[in-house]
């Protein structure tokens, strides 16, 4: 998979020495490497911890550095105490990503200092391997135009079925989450297309018969192409009205979907509208999913306590980190709600965080959204990932201290911007 790269032995570097005596944070750094804002927590024991935010958020660098005065001088192994100081100074996506990346980097340091993998610090493994699910936007969206017709959807589904990762669950965009699809058909909804600044997912409204029938036909074509052995989910919005959401969910019930995501609210919206989601959830047997934009457990409580959705999908790089998501998953489990964490563009350190977190999540855990290294050279600048990362649809959980990933510093330096030349110093 990684032809010409380091040998398998190099992919499993020697374990770092544990911390000896008290350990303190001496610096907080952030560099945009490729497109991922990448956080480094530096300590006086020579141990560094890393975290990342999504590739879509390079503007977060100064936001990360805002928190530096709150971290320097602290013991990084006291993760909860540090988070208590800074968690209230974040917000809904994208503004919780900086704090989430810091939290993940703190766990990386804490694990290395203790000589333990992060999953041990989160309570230990419930499972020895975790399941990622594939997203067509991440896997083939860069090489093919977004699907618009049932034939396109069948082709995308076929490509995912053939993917070398062997995914057992696949998610595809549909409806208002796929603007080319909605605009390819004249008058797909009542209202005009958003033509303002490139804010994501601004189109919304009541669909016409033509628009919703195309969504149903595309869903049916996708299921037929995947067959019965691969699970199928759809990322749908936000933007649907309740009437259309219920109609679509009922129409696709025979397809036995894993979920329909973000029909009502979602990406970059600072409110979940649980009472509206509950109308949809109570009206269909198709599982309803939301949560990627949410920050902190407090903003998930009503969705959980009213059982407004069947599946909750916070992103560890937006919700406040991996311990925060574990708490949410535990609470969701008490209410019969499943979890399938978001993470399409979370980077390779994001994948590592998902693996450790997923190993320790309760039995309501389905799968996490798999992120690939973007650009591809990311795989050349880190050690510690399995080779291949995903094998037969699963990732084996590793036991190296911390997150278990380390930078190949000299190779990574070649990709730093001039202003970030001191990131590894």
C-alpha cells in the first residue's frame, strides 16, 4: 500500500521512555501541515504530544495559540484539570476544534509519560479492532465528479465496494448535502440556489416531486450496487423540511440503511433542534443520525434524553476531544442510542485518536468515519500506522504509548511553511 516507504519495522518505532518525576508543559505550537492544523504540546521531559483539526480548517492556527497561556506550566497528565480551564472557551463547529485538538495532544503526552496507550487511560479496550466506515467524498470524490443520477450513484457505490480497505459500511452524500445532485435537475426544490459567499450547505426548502423522487431512485441504485453485505448510510443535509425528511425516510425503509444523517440540521449549524429531529425519528424505522457540529456533552443532552435520534455522531476533533466523546457515548448508551463518530478529514493523528477512543467506547459503538492522509505525503512523514491501515474493513488496535504515532521530523520539516520552521524545535 505504501510502496517505497519505510519498512514494517520502521512503522513500529521503539517505545519512548516514560516521564521521570514531575512533568510540565513548556510550549504550545501549531503548524498547518498540508491542510491540517497540527498541534504540538512540548514538555520539559522531552515528550511531545500531537493532535489535529480537519483539513477544512487551516484558519484555526491563531485560535489554537490563544490557549497557550492556559497550558504553559501545567502538568499535561492532569488532562481533566486543564480541560476544565479551557473547555468553556470553545464553541460549536468549527470553534471547538482547537480545544479538541489540544485535548487529544494532552492524552498523547499523558500516555507517553505513563508508558501506556491512550486506550488504557480511557478505561481499556473493549475491542481489539475498530471498524472505520468509508465516505465517497473522501475516497473517490477527488477523482470523480459528485454523483447526480441513479447511474452515478451506482458507479460510486461500485467503486466503494471495490476499495482496497474492504469497507463493511459506506456513506454517500444525497439531497442538500450534494449540491450538484440537487441542481442537475431543474426545479428540484421550491426556492433558489444559494449564490452568496461559499458558506457550506445554505440551500434548503421543500422539495418538488421530481427532487425527492430522484433522491429515492439514487438511494435504491446505491443499495443495489453495494449488495447486501455492505452497510449503507446517507449524509443528507442539512436543509430538509420535516415533511420531506419523513417521506424520504419511509420510502427507503426497505433498503435497511444504517442511517440518514443531518436531515434537519448539521454541518456548521450551532443548534441541533432535537424536537424537530424527534418528529422524524418517531415517524420511521430508518435510523436517524446527527451530531457532527456539536461541542461538549451539554449540547448533546437533549438529543439523548428525548431520544430524538437513533444514532449520534459527534466528531472527536470538534466535540471537545476523545474523553468528551466517550462520556457522550456512555450517556447515549444508557438511552438506547448508537454512536458513529464523524471524522472525514481528521488526518492521520485523527485516525489514531479514533482508534484509541473506539477501542474503549461502549457496545453502542458502530464505526468511525475514516480519514485519509491529505496530501498523500502525510503517510511519508509519520511512523506507527499499520500497513495497510485498514485490513478487511477493520483496524487493529495498537498498544504503543500515547497515540502511538511519531513524526519523521526531517521528512516533515520539508513540508512546513516558512512561518512554521520552528515547529519541531
